C-alpha cells in the first residue's frame, strides 16, 4: 500500500508543478495558442467555435520529449 500512496503523492506533486508551469507561461506573454498553424473555425451564427492548436501541441510535445530524454540520461 505504501507504493501506491507514494505514486499518488508524486503524481499530485507533478500535477501541481505542471499547473504552476502553465500559469507562469501564461503570465509571460508568450504567444502559445496564437502561433501560425493553430486553427480556429467559427460558425456564421457564432454559436459554435472549434479551436485546434496544432503548432502549439507539436511544440509542447517536442519540448517535453527533449526534457524527458535529458532527465532519463542524467537519472537513468
């Protein structure tokens, strides 16, 4: 049971850290979410809006992949 508790604590701390990082990035004024390649469609009546941040998702995925690989080299 202690292994499960430890895993849940680390998962919670990871989510708090990720939330803090998202909050900090939002306050820096970086144009994430408004990059070229982030698509947005709105219906003519204005009732429906679809937003697909394709470029932002690719950039975040690339950065997280590099970070995980670097951490794996140092701690693995």
